[in-house]
C-alpha cells in the first residue's frame, strides 16, 4: 500500500474507510505502523470524520 500511495494516491482513496474500519483492527504492529504512514500521506484527502 505504501508503494501504491507513493505512485498514485488516488487509487487508495476509495479504501480509506475500509482501512479505518477493517484493517485497523488487525493486531499487528507492522500493519498499524503502515496505516499510520498511509494516513499521514492521505490526510489532505481525508474528511474530518475520518481524521
């Protein structure tokens, strides 16, 4: 996901809610770290509720 985000953020935008609701429940440090990096990169495109 990080590589996709670097190349073309717009591909990930439809999945932000899924990242927040489903993927964020995975209890694994590497997943949580990756999400935090993605959200940092996508913050400008996220709604107030998502942030």
